[in-house]
C-alpha cells in the first residue's frame, strides 16, 4: 500500500493548531468553573450539570476532530482502490473507473478524473506527484496521463 500524506496550507495548519489550543484552554476553563463554582450555587442543579457536560463534550469533540485531521489525512493506493482520508471522513474510489490524471503546471494541481464526469484534486507535495501517478498507473495502465504546461505568452503574441 502506497500512502501519501495530505498537504495542508500554512493557513489551514495555523487554524488547526489554534483550534487545538482553544479546545485545550476551553477544557481547562470549564474545569476551573466546575471546581470554583460547582453546582452548589445553582437553584436547579440540572442546568449546570448539562452546561458543564456539554462544554466538555464540545471541547473533546473539537480536539479529536482537529487532531484526526493532522494525523489521519492521506491518500492511499491499496489494491485496486484509491482511498482518501480527511480526518474522520474516508472515501474509496475504484481505480478501474479512473479515466484521466491531469497535472496542471499553471496551477500546480494534480486532478484525477473518473467516468461520470466527476473528479478529485489531489493535495500532496508536488514532489510526490510522479510517485502518486506511478502507483495508480501500476494498477491500471490504461489511464491517460496528461500534463498541461505553462504556455509562453510571447510566442502566442508573435504568431498573431
């Protein structure tokens, strides 16, 4: 099985790390209020119990989702399947249904087109594009691979 880690932008990584820090801080603040105020001061103890429980649930859920994004975001070529994992969201695609792989040099994006006019954009390090396409082409050599290169605009103007 070939695994290719998902490449996040710097801004996305910053948001993920800030979210992890905020979830940990919210957990700590909630814990402080549980011990500082407790449920003794409330007229009805059900509401603070629900409030604190919900806050713990939200903090832990946010932390788990963001951590899973960092640790479990990848593309994998396993057997005749292309597996994508974006944290807790996982998908499988049949490599036999891939028609074309296009590397667009102008946008530096690798796109995989399936029959039925659907496609996905592969977000891995540009150094891994060749290795990724090789892994898919080993499973299905009938896939068309094309490269859209940067065009020289000067040459186009001279031809007119």
